[in-house]
């Protein structure tokens, strides 16, 4: 299986950014890490190995990126306005640096966005905001409203709220979409959500599913037995849904 390390200095983020690429052809998969993970986490957790057959066969090619959670959404040393600004800067980096790189390396017309836990939020936020760029979203164990409080998970913005928080939060801006080009594009995307029936974000996933249904956006919500917010469950999910 092809494994390639890439690194360059991003003028948008003012830092060195690293990527691991797995596979040589097929649908391109942009992979976000979890909150504490880095670009090599997907490999460390055994998720790359779980997709080895598809990667070797040229069905998929993974692009595992940095999520920068500690400097953005979980960067509590910053004011909440700065946290969401840095999240938006990461999106800008992906749109203007990572996606062009992927297109240059691989001409396949299908780009999938995927993530687990916080990575699922980042993946969904990106796809719902820019659906014309993607063909599929695969989100495992996500919380799609970072202002909500559930179990030990609090409001990441400490009560702060502005337009940027609104427009980067899928369950906030989706209800307001009316005659919008995004709705038409979202209806063309394959959307897969997974969650465990004992996971803290189960209700939030069901709420997102209900919102998508109300907008006639086709999707799949797979509820697994028990607590599925863990690498062992994700390793089983990946070959089924990606």
C-alpha cells in the first residue's frame, strides 16, 4: 500500500502543516482526526489497516490532515471569537491548499469527507457549508452543536455566539435554509452518520437526522449497540460505510 508524507508551510495558518496519504487511486477521502489526534492518528488507531483492501485495490485514497483542535475549538486560552476564527482559517486552508493538492494528485471525481468524534463535526461543518465540492460525508460519533451541554461536554464557546458560530454549526443553520443552492447540492450527497445507543451525542445525531429529513436531504443514520465512541467500533464501521 502506498504511504506518503507531505509537509509545507501554510501562509493562511502561519505554520507548518503535515499530511499522510494512503493509497494510490480511487475516491479521495479527506480525513479529520479526533480532538486530541494528529494527522497520523488514523493510522495509529488501526483505521488505515481496516481499509487496507480498498486502499490496495485502488478504490480509496486517504488524505489524513491536522485538525488543530487545541488551537481552535478547544483552544481555551483564546477568546471564543478567536476560536471560531481559527476554525474558519482551517477551513480556508483546506479549501485553498488541501483540496487543490488532492485534485492535482488524483483526478477521481469523488471526494469524501470523513471524521470521528470532533473530526465528525469538522467534516460535517465543511460539507454542509460547501456541498458542491463533495460527493459523500461519513461522520462517526459526532456532536453537531458545540454550544450544547451533555454529560461532561460543555459549550465550547462559553456562552459566546455570533454569525460565525451560527454558520459553522450544522444544526443551527440547516433549519434556516430555504430556497438555497446548498439544499439542492446536499440532496445529491451521500450522507452517513453513525452513533452508539449509549453514546452521549445520540440525541444530537437524531436531531440532525430529523433536520435533514425535514429538508428532504437523504441520509443514513446507523445506531450501533452500546458505546461506539471508540476506535474499536470505528475500525468496524470504516469498511462498511466509507
